[in-house]
């Protein structure tokens, strides 16, 4: 069995970016849940990793492209400046 690598910094940065986008649009976690059936609490707090499909759905809900999502994300890989 292959052990998955979990990049905690990346997961937290993605969650923070999703929260930033949601709040900028004036949406509550509850409203997003009703629209998408996606529970955001653990995602936004960096406790749960998400799939690419979930990220695409949330970006669509927030009317942003994946490119803009990643451009606005505050994340520095280890060993980079």
C-alpha cells in the first residue's frame, strides 16, 4: 500500500484562499453547503484535503478561475523564498 504525502502548508493555504473568496462574495458556509453540498469548515481550517473536482466546483461557485485561485494563494514551498 502506498502512503500518501500530505502537504500541510499547501492544504492550509488552499483553505485560507477558499475562505477569502467565499467571504469576499458575502457567502456563508451554510449557503455554500446548500448550493454545493460541500462542508467547508474542515477544508477552510486546513484539517481536510480536497479533491481537484471539489476545488473546481468551489471556484465555479465563487465565480473565479483556477488560475486566479492559485495566483491569489499565499503559499511558499519549503526551501523557496
